[in-house]
């Protein structure tokens, strides 16, 4: 099947996703597109989504190029955002479905989960990479893999490992660079943060309150001096009196003057604001196996008024001269992809694919993102502050004597 043969059903499928309707799976789309020949349209769309061997990465790259051109007219790329989203699903035969944590419902549920990487400007964002998380119970089951068409090269990977692959691919594709944002489910993993740094990217990432760091101004003890006999040691040291602490302990030790009230964006009714503090620290995770201490970075802490203890923590490699407000605004910028997932699921049917196979799941998601990329590009033509009816578009002049079809003509007898 040539690309020309695929182009028409691909465009039709995206058109169907953009049309109104409660369900955006193959059959309802076919019924809307060709009500007089639903069967033929269904066969064409089902083949292009479930069976045709086109490359999802190539299509997403084209969507990114198209949408990013429009997005950057309103501002530079501000962040790369790592996230995942879940889809509640009954049964056990649909690819990737098992009982696991599902963010959609906030608890353990029978579902499948996909990991994504998005790019964001100050006002718009778009997923540029998308991969199903294949649980270990699936990855090690040859029968289910074959039935669902899981490619041989796909092996079990943790979600942070999947996200790192997506980030590496984006670097290789010369996507405009920006700091990486991720929640604690990814960035509590020290290797995740270190790999981002190795790629030459900054980050502002969530961590758990138990992550160990050295207190501000402290570092691990240097290696021991070489003795007259024995092998010289190259490793950093700790002792009973000199130990790292959890970030929660650092937060609780800060003085009242360290906390500042910062507003980071406009909410539905008012500015969103909270209390924050930021200090320079060194991460300490297993640095006794290192010969050099880790560089200093920011520890950002949120402790809203009225709460008994801090509620969120971030580590960031932004420059030491970065202002507290800028740190907060970047760390909080992850909210923007919540809008993406909301529209992709509610308006474009991201979770409506009814097939069980690996290829169909990814093809459907890719075309949902393609449709969303079109919407993002169109919106980027207008001012971010524009509201419905206030887009400041110039209306075309109505020709003299124009009469809309069906309207009564002047001077005509009643």
C-alpha cells in the first residue's frame, strides 16, 4: 500500500476525530463520514488504523514540525514535559491491560498506561512522542504478545526508561531544547535526572519528601589521605556526625523569612498562589560510590498557608541566579498538559480505540495527536488573550444590494 493510498483514509480518520460525536472509534467515525456506505468506509478506516504498517514516529515528527512552526510565533519552546495517562479497560486481552495505578481514577485499576513527551511554549503544548507502557506480566508472556502483535524488539522497560528514550530521540531530532519537567514518579529516580543532565538538558522535576540531600552549604567528606601502605581510596565519605538528610528535614529547618508567597498563573477565578522557598543543595543518593560530589542545584519547596507541612518538592538545575518566581513558574508549568489530555480524551476520542492490538493502539493515538496538532496550530494564529467573539478579525464587506438566499426582497408585496 503506497503512501498515496494511505493519505486519503488517514485524512478521513482525522476528519472523523474532529467531527462532533460521543464516540470516536472506527465504526461511529465511518457512520459519520459515509452514512450511505458505512461498511466500505469502516473497512478502509479499520485497515489504516489496525493493520497498515506505517510508522507512528514519522507521522508524529511531521505533526510536530507543522504545529511547532505556529506555536513558536507566540513564544519560544519553554519546556519538555514528561507524563503518562491511563485508560480504564475491562478484560485482560487488550494489549498492556493489567491491574496497575491509573491516574485517571487515582487508584489501582484494570487499565493500560501510555508514556508521553510533550513540548510547550508559554501558551500551547503538544505531545511529540507516545508509547504504551508494557507491564512485565505482558512482556514475559509470549502467547499474549503474539496475539496482540507486540513487536519482538519491545521489551519490558520502566516508565522512566521509556521517557528517557523519548527524550534521547527528541535530542537526536534537534527539537528546540528546553528544561525537562516531570513528576516525582519519574524524577525521584536519580538515574533519570543524571541521564537528562548527560544529554545537556536542564530540569525542574518533582521528587518525594524522602529524597536525601546535603544541607545547604554541606557536601560529602573528601576521600581519605593516602597511607604509607595499601591502595589509595578515591571515594567520598560520610561518618556518624556527617550525614545527608531528607528534603523534608531541610524544609522544616528553614526560617520563616525563607518563605515567599508567589503567584504563578491565572486560574479560572483568581491568581493561583502559594508559599515557596528555594535553597541550593547537593543530591546525596549513594554518593559514597562517587569520587566527586554532585554539583549544587535548586531544592524548591511548596508549603501552602494552613498546611501542617510542605506538600511538594522539586529539584532543578536552572542557573544559581534564577529568581524564585521563575523557578516556581517553570516547575508549575506541567499543568498545561492536563489541558492536552482533557481535550484529547474528551473531544478527540484518545481513549475510544476498541481494538486489542499494539499497532492499532498506537496508530489511533498518533492520529488523535495529529488532529490535536491541527487545532493547536490554528489556535496559535490568535492572541493568547483572545476570547470567543473577541478575536479582532476584520469582517468582509457585504456587497451593495446583497440579499441572502431565502430572505424577503424589499418592495415585494406580502
